[in-house]
């Protein structure tokens, strides 16, 4: 499957946090051909494993001794959930993950009940708002979804707990720029495909676990339980980072300049060093990303899994995050995949042993 | 069951200080399980081995969780005149405390007082104090010390089919578990009924007990909100009398849809009244169990409750009965997702 | 080698860059533990085997301090920074800082008061507008002196202060590290003891979580520098702790409800040994005790702290006698635990 096609199918698909199973088959279909085995774990993480080459002669390394790298791109998207069907058939909603409610007003949505239904997020029309109301930003509790039915009819097709996604097609803008919902972080999952595809043509010692993690937007649940089960030596998260316009400071990342490689407390300095050195050696343009503390990505829970994991973070620059028109550059995605493949191929036991401080 | 509710809610057990209520619960369940134990954080674990016959299905290690701890107020300072300064343990609103009596573990009762506050919306814990009737610091120190915790004063009131008391959150969940253990006839699964600690301050007891038990399935029991008192203007679905509340989501967890569907199916097949629940704010032990080790399918059965985190938390007994029935039927079945 | 508290307090080590603190702490405990080792996040472990199998005691003090990181350099050569850990904006204006491994000096300057409008003077400075001036005139010139990700600390030196007090930069938690080093270097512990100098406490107890997962202790003791507000404008009941009244014992904080049995033992030991102590009269703020109490199947946890005025500001103040009292108290506590005197 081509990467852009994979990204299109992912972003047009439905996978609100906790409900990612709808996308499992697409993920496994795409990653499967480049993996030695695939599995879906207890919380729904899709895991594609590439076994590395055994070291030395005889190749009789015990399973516990193998070097393991976990790559995490989260497949869940933010969405909405029906909390109540009111007496007129309008649906009240709660967030699943962090939305800016102001961006929801007037959006077309899809309500995933017994069948998929179109809906509209409505609010009081401005003509009948007071001065005050017109100036204030909408709160989620004031919003509702209109599916054009009365309560009885609505009750036949939807129920409390059903999820709602934004309706948005994958859009190809000029150049390599694309826009869609859920680029955060399906762009990261697309990077996993790019990486595995290249790795399948390369030699590597480490076992590579490419994980499309779940529930990052709500609790980091997939990364927490996935890392616990896999017990990797190294964990690299592939997420998205804020790109301008309109960002303060001299440090915002830009579309089309390559993936951003993070440094900071959440990142092991030697992982940062190997990622940046690999990028320079392979001609992958990259940007710096200084993260003083928590990165807000799967790298955060991975780092403190069990007795510790050496972590790294690669970010795909993205404009308008957590809206329905998240915008990124396909080349940043393919280059990130190339960088990761080259990185994985350079990881060996000596490198892992060097990660422990003295 | 009403006596169980009375005994459990009236016991003393704020977060971090659950030993008294732990003993009350232990005595109530000892006869319906194989053994009881406590762990490092004071969780009470009642274990009951399963029969193993699930028609060829999986024999689960099921963890049931209801939290024993209640909210309270902790003494931070005793002043020279014997007034006790305090802050909250869990979600205790300063406005709800006005005019209340609070009770310490040794039975000492105090009245809540406040400094002068010109705007009532500015009232905070640090402007308030507890008056235990002492006239000096040394007199107060004979009865209480810094670090002691008091709860709302006790008292259970019956109002028709409704009951009102402090600590329905979550002693009612503990009652449901105890009553389920009592009624459970033949259960294929190994059941670990955990009466957890320190839920109100961050789901702490559930987190460590789930790690220790390593369950394959989890069901939490807690209170939930409702929308059937005047002008709440909230977006909740639940109401008293609507039956066992089956949770889809709260602030700590998105319940796996398969777990939620199993509960709905079981309720329908057994004609148990139920309602569906999304609680945007408020977390439960469910979230702690779900994220244990490599991940555990977990859900929650809730009791819609009025006036949560006040001394007059009110529930409908038919809802409680429905929760017990649903829990019992689930455990007697294969728990197949 | 004797503990040089000045040296320990002056070493620069913002969360994520504790290597120099670790090196000195390693020197302090060398020869005093059965095993000394580190891990991938940078915690330093000093393990004393004891003579019995349990209970396993973990004592944690964090090496990291709050500070800043270089996040960018603009075309005028000004260094843009980000906070690491909790620093209130009011602390920032008109301060001198040191950047990177060579401790390049810089100033966080603010508009001269002569040039401000009257209403500007009453408003707090917006931290987003503050930058560090290192004297460079361009981006290129600045990048010869500093790099992205360099740590930035206040430019403050440790020294004696007032009557029997100390003043210094990172007393939170170098005083804790000092107590831990002394506890490891002395005492007669029958139970196994892991003294862990942790990393990244200030940004989420990160090192302690990893260390506790590795060790799975039965008992955890956190050693901290804690809030002390015995200063004008604070009522007695809001002071939390007071300088000179002895080490502070916690009963509850933002991450832990300290185990009542452990608390009772601390008080009993303090009274038996004649060590003055005080309560930490607040419940806010978490520390490594939370990480230890929630590891695996759980642990009993407690915290003993040295009161420090003005923590998380450029210069803090504490009492030498409180520090010595903390050493005696923790040593006696662990000896007592080793003798089986902890009754749950």
C-alpha cells in the first residue's frame, strides 16, 4: 500500500480513543507485509514485529537478550461521545480527548450509531444571542448535534455512548501538502509504514516493534500497557509538532523542512545524538525541537515503563492541530520514515549498553 | 441489604485511614469468600475460588473494585486557642462544610467555623477551622493531633425507597460487591473482591492492588451523577430509578465497547433495568484497572447518586438491587467479549 | 571524603542534566555501599545489603533542581528560554543566570523603570517577553557561546547566613542529597537499604518511578527540602514549617498519604533520640514518596524534609541544625526499621 493511500484511509476512517478497533484491519494490512508477525493486544494496540538478525555465529541468543526497539505512533483521534438524547432528538455531547469547542461550531459530523448518520453541530443562531453570548466562546455543554430526527426515531438508531467524528475528507493541497482530520497522529502511523518498508530491505540486529498505539489522547493507555508488555530497550515516539503561522518565539518548526528531532529531559541524550548523526549521515533534513519537560507524547509514559526505557521523539510538523483541517507535508513523513529505518539499522547491543549512565 | 448499607456508610474511613471501615467490611464478607488479606496500601482483598466450569470458556481472574475510602478534612495546625486549621482530603467543597459537624476516628466531634469573608464565593478552606470545644492548644492536643482526619458526621436517613447518608460514595459500591458475593451461587471464575483505598485522592489503592492481583477482567462499582433534580442544566443521561448504570466513559477511562456491550446484553437477557452512562468529569477505579500491566478489559456498574460529596448523598434502592443482579449474572456467566 | 555541602549545593544540574551532581554523589558514597550503580535515566543507587532479607527500604533524594533550558536564539542574539520545573514568573526579572557547561553568564533584563508607563509598573512582567542577554549581537555570535538545550541556572553561591543558617541555590533538594549521603555513610542497618539519588523529580518524579519499579521496596522514605514560609505576611497557620525547629515530618502531600504506622514510628524515634521535629503543615506538592508508594503492588511511604525558605527561587535559606537533625532522625529511623520496630 502506498503511504499517501494508507494515510488517506486512516484519516478518513474512524478511530476515536477507545474505539480504534475499526482501523485495526487497515493497519495490519499495511504493515503486515513488512513484518515477521503481527498482533493486536489487550487494549487494541496493533503491533508489527520485525525480528532482527541474531548476533554472531550460531545465532542462539536467548529471547530475553535481544535488543528491542519500540516505535510508537498513535492511531486514535479525538472525537465526541453522546451523553444524552434530549426530548426533541438533539444529542448532547462530551469530548473524548481535547477539543477546542470553538472549532466545532457549524461542523459536519458523522454519528456512529447502528449506522453512520450525518449530523451538524449546532448552536443558537447569532440573531437571537445577547451581546454577551455573541462575544463569548462556545462551551461544549452548550453545543448539540442535530441529526434531523425526533427523540423516538433517534432512539432507534443512536444511543448514549456512541461516538461521533468530524466529517472531513483527505485533501491534497499544493505541492506535497495535505490536510485531513486526525493527522495527529495518523501521520505518525504512516511513518511506521515508511520505516518498516525500508527496514525490510536492510539488515538490522534489533527487533523492531512498530506499534500503532491506542488511547494516547485520553490516557496514554496504549503506550503504557504496550511498553510494559514489550519491555523495549529503546522507545521512539513519532508524533506531530506545532508548525506556524502565528507561533511565538524563534523556534517553531516549519512544514517541508523535515522531521523535528526532540531534545530535553524526556529524551535520552544518546538517542538524540544517534538520531541527529544518522540524519546528517543520510542527508535527512531535520529541525531541532527543544522540549524542557513533558513532551505530551507516548515518549512520556514509555520513558518510565518498568525500570526505564531510553526514549526519543520525532515530530512531523503540523498546522492547526486538533481541528478538522490538520495540515502537513508528505515529504516530512517519508523522510521521517527513512530516518527511523536508518536509525534502527544502527542500533546494536553495544549501543544499548552505552545507554546506561555510570 | 439495608443493614449492610447502614453499617458500611456509617463506618469511619477517610482516604489513607481506612482501617475501621476495612474491619467492618471484612467481617461482613468473611463468610462468603475463601480468605481475606490486606496489602501495603491497606486494600482489603476477599478471594473466592471459581468452580472452573465455564462451558469450555476462559476461567477469568476477575477483580471487583469498590472504594472504601470517603472524603474528609485533615488537621494541618492547632492554634494557641485550640482551633484546628484544616484542608481537604479529596473533593470537599468549603461551601458544603458551612454549618456542618465533622467527626474524627476516635469519635471526637467538631463544628466548622469560618473567619469573616465578605464575598461568599471567596470562601476557601484556609479561612475555616474546626471547633472541638477546646479552650487551648494543649486541651485540643489531648483529643486530636495534626494529621488526624475527620469526616462528615454520621447518620443514615430513609426516605421511602431512597436512602441518604454520608459516604454513599463509595460504600454503596462496597455493599453491591458484598451482596453479590453473598448471592453468588456458582461462579466459574476466580473472584478477587477488592475494597480499595485512596480512590478519592487518585485511584491509588486500585492501581497497586490490580498490579498485585494481575486480573484478566475488571469490574468497578461506584456512584455516578444524575440529571433528575431541578435545573441542573447538565448533559447527563442518568436518573434515580433508571436501573443499573452501565458506564461508557468517565474522566479516567473509555470503557472498551465490548465490555460495555456484554453488560448491556446481560442486563437485557435477564430483564434487569439499566441505563447508559457518560460522565465527563469524575474518575473511578476502572481507569486504574484498565491500565494495569499489559492492559485489562474493565468496565463499571454505577449507582446514580444525588448530592455527591455532601453528607446527604442519596440513592434509590431499586438501582442498587439492579446493580447486584447485573453483577451476579455477569459473574455466573462466561464473561466472553 | 567529608561532605562538602557548599560543593553539593553549587553544582549545576537542572532536571534531565544531573550528570555533574551524580558524579559528586558517587564520590561521596564510594566505599560505603556494597553496590553502586546507575541506570538509563541517570539515577544513582547505593545499595547496602544489611544482614536480613527485609523489609527492603528505599530512600530517595533528588539531584535535579528547577531551572531553564535554551530553546532558541533570535537574530539579535537574545537567548529564549523555557522553564524546567515550577518557577513563578515573578522570580524572573532582573536576574543573572549561567548557561551551559561553561556557565556562560547572562542577564534576564527588563525595561528600565524610567521608560515605563505608570500603569506598566504595576503589572507583572509577561514571561513570554523575557529573554536572556549574553552580550551577543547576532544569532551566529550567540550560537558560538550557547547551544539549544543547554541548561540555565540562577547565578547564586552557597554560603553561611545569619545565625547558623545556610543560603544557596538548589537547597531543594541538595540538602536531601546531603542527608542521604550521610545516612548511607553511617548507621547500622540490618535491613537492605537502597539509597537512591534520583533524577527529574521536579518534572514528575520520573527517576524515582523508575528506581522504585526496579527495587520494589516495602518501605519508601523521601528526603526533601520543603516549603517554609515563616516570613512576614503569612499567618502562623499558613507557614507550613519554620526554620530551626527541626526536620519536618509529613502526614500528607499532593501525591501520598503517608503511612500512619510509619509516621508514628518517626515520632517515637524522634522522641526517644531527643531530636526536635515539626510537622509539615500542608498537603500540597508531591515528591518521590508518591512514586515509591505506588510502585508495583505498593509500599508504605513517608517523607522527612529540611525546611527551606524561598524554595524554587534563586536563593533559599535553611538551618544547619535542621539538616543535622534530619540526618540523625533518618539514620535512627532506618535502624529502628531494621530492628523490626515498625508495627503496622
